[in-house]
C-alpha cells in the first residue's frame, strides 16, 4: 500500500502492516510530512491546528508504543514555536517541519548503531573469558521494525559484525509470528547463524544449551524501568532468571516514558481474536473457543539486567538518568 | 484411516494421527489384537515370537511415551506364560491375549475417572475457603488422548461436574496446536467455560488473573518424579513457581517408569522441522531458517506440587510408592 497521508499512515499502523515501536513513529510522522507537502494552507495558525489534530489521530492507531507519542509531542512543540515566530513564513514553517521529520529517519539509524555497540560490549562483558556468545531474542526489532539496523537485532548485528556471535535463537512470537516471519527473514538474509524455536521452548533451550544472554526490544519503558514489550517477553524474563541468564532490553531513549511511574500504568492493547484463531483465512483453532489476545505484557524492572539505549546501558532503576544525558 | 494391523498402528502413532501417551498404548495394542484375529498360526511358539517382534516394532513408533512400552512388557509376559502353559491351546492363547488387550480400554477409562476424582479433591484443597477454581492446562489430555474422559482434562471434567470450575485456560501448544485444536474442541463441545491463550501468555495470565492451579499430563515420569511431557510444560512450571501457583501432573501409574532414575535419562523425541514451519501446506516461517523441534521437555520434580494417579496424589519424590499400592 502506498501511504499518501495520515489516514493511510494510521491504517498501516493499526493493521500492523508497519509494526515495531520505532518504525511506527517514523512511518506515522512521514505520513504527516507527505500530507503537508500537498497542503496549500496560507495561514500558519491553520497549519498548526491541522498538525495538532493529525498528530493526535496518528497516536491513536496503537496505544502501547510510546515513541510515536513522544515524537508527536516534539513535533507539536516545533509547530507551536514556528507558529509563534513572526520571522518564519508559512513556506519556511512547512519546510522546517518536514526537514525535522526527515531527520528522525537518520537519527533512528544512528541511535540503533549506538545501541548495537553498547549492547555488544555489555553482553561480551558478561563472559568470564574471551569467546563467542549465544543469544536469544523475541519478536522482531530489526530493519523491519525501525528505520534500519534495529534495536535488539542491532545488538545481534553488532555482535555478528564483531565476529563474537556463535549463534542466535529467535522465538516464533505467536500469535503474529513476527519472529518466524521477520526476524528469521533478516537473520537468513544476513547469513547470521540462527535457529527458530517456538515460544514454549525457551526453558528447554536454556536447560539444553548455554545461552549467554537474552536481548529484546521495548514498546514503552516506565520511569522505574518496568518494560512493556511484545507478549511473551515477561515469561522469557522469568525463565531467564530461573536459569541465571542475563536479560537485556534494547531501546532508544524515546521509548522511555517518564510520565508513567511504573508498568502497571501502561495501557496494554488487546487485539482481535482472529490473530490467534487464523493463519490468513485458514482457521487453526476449534470453532467456538473464546480467546484472550493481549499484544504486550510488562516485565518488571527486577527481572531486567540492563536497558541498552543509544546513550549507554542503564540498570533499570536508574533509567531516568538517560533523560539528563 | 482404518487400522488393519500393527503396520497401520505404527503409522497412525508415528504420524501423530493418534497421540497422547495412553491413547498410543491402547491403539498400538489394539492394532496387534486385530492382526492376531486374522492370524492362523497353529503353533503357540511361533505366535509368541510374532507377538514379541510386533510389540518391539510398535514401541519404536514414538520414543518418549512410556505407557506403550510398559503395556508391551506386560503383554509379552502374558504371551510367555500362555506359551509355557501346556494346558493352553493355541486358540485359548489367542483368545486370552486379545481379551487382555480389550480390558486395557475399560481400565484406562476407570483409571482416568479415579484420577479426575483425586485431582479435583487435591485442587479444591488448595483453596483457603469454599469457592470455585480457575485452572490452566497445556496440550491435550482428554478423550482424544486416552480411551476416554482424560487425565489432566479428566481432572477438569471432574471439577466441572462438581460445579467447582469457574474457568479453564488452555494453551495453544505449538507447534502441533493440540490445545487450540483438540482441547479447545473438547471444552467447547462440553460447554466448559474456557479461554484459549498462546503459549507465551501464561506469565501475563498469571499476573492478570487468579489461577488456582496448573494441571498437565505426562508422557513419562521418572522414579524421582521428574516428568517428561509436551514441550512447554517445563516453562509453565517455572512460571507457575514464580507466581506461587500449584503445579500438578495427572497421569495413570502406567506413565511411571521406575526403570529410569531421573528425567535426564528420558529420551526426548525431536520431530520434523515442517511441524514448525508449516500449517498444513502453508509456510509460516521465513524460508531457509533452521529449526529446533523437541516434542517434549522434562519438568524437574522440584517444580511439581503433586502427581495425580488413579491410586491417589503423590509428592513427586514419593511417586515410587504408587508401585506398591
């Protein structure tokens, strides 16, 4: 689907044709930029009003990811100040606004590369001696979830590029199979040594093989370090704790929502039953069975070893410090 | 498929058209009974030899379930003694041997009903006050996995019949979806209030809702109480422990293999990758990705609250006592 404006942007996000918290923010804002390019408003005040309305609309497409909410807040602040500045013409307003959105793309990739470097270092530091690591990841946090490179998958890319990655295991990530479809695709494409497991095999895997660390992404990190991420993340964190495997969250600082004190305040999106009962149009569950389909869960800070951001790795209870860096 | 003899019996078990440890034993032995009905051997010695060979063949169809192995041992002992007894004609040998197999069907249902009653009592005893319970189960252990009624699902049926069941959650049970297909079917069919979740939601469920207990089946219980069951069981046991939810295994005493000291000695079957990468002929995983597909895992005795058998409920480290009852 070609995205021609915010209505298309909202749809591709809501229907999960674009997913992954950083990609949601970027695609949403780019859909606004496209719309503004075709906007012939001659009054800055009206342009500002339209921007505010459209940003609110875009944020409503998926409730759990925070990045688009923070991006919308920053863009609204920019629109307000451009509107207030009498030296800025309506054309300059438009141009500077669109340039600001375009720069988000570049910054996301730069941030991901920094996350990759910090994460690679943190995981190698857990090794008692020199050697290669084996990591497990969940869902998709790669090029298909960000502007490029990836967050958790960026860490894995960085380990691979440093010749320090022995193997990566990725979970299927039911019910939407982002692991089996997207992460597996990226890993095969880049020839990274990888094996797919179903979500219920994590404990058996940690018992059978040495896993150096788990690294996952985040949709929203609360001020106390509690982390909302793809359903199943909390379960993996419990299982990692049981096996003494370090558990890392990799996310840009824009995933940290200091307005939310703790994880129980994060709104968890519940999605249609059909995602669980069907593969495409093919029904895989017995007719008539009820389903519970939360898209995310919250991993308490106590189960997280470190939060890897573009500014460094933070213990979850010190994640607020990232905001002052 | 119509089962005409042990070759057909082996195939339906190996291809998982029949699954569930008790059902495997019964269908395997019944396939031998059918073959014997059409056997015109006039010598008991030859009949005994044929029985031994065919039992060994049947046991090889799936390596992890123990019930068929123990049933085969018992039937071989019977064949040996009928062969040795000079007062038994070849016709009487055949008749008594077939009758013995037929009685396994009846005994399995009786055992399951006893398991249901003991399990129901044990789970209700965990309640601090009078009320209803909410339980979680994994895989399928019902009428479609046994001769009838079921083991873990027998406990759930018994709770429902006693009007003590508030709700049951069943896991999808990837990669073969026995929960979504079979357990969900049985629950809908019997109008038992039930909700399907994907395997990765167990921790989120235990955090969000009060789960009274987990009850699962077993493919093989070692002498120390370690239990091999459907992949994902070990993970659920860890998550249950983390949330202080009692974790029960329901299995007939024929699932207990006293010849195996502990779980690490249980052979775990690995099945074809296609079970994970495809739904029917539809590919759901990225082409080229490697898979790990163990069908079972081992839950250590320390994570099990009790083993519910037809003779009573045993602490896992005392499960050997069941053999002397």
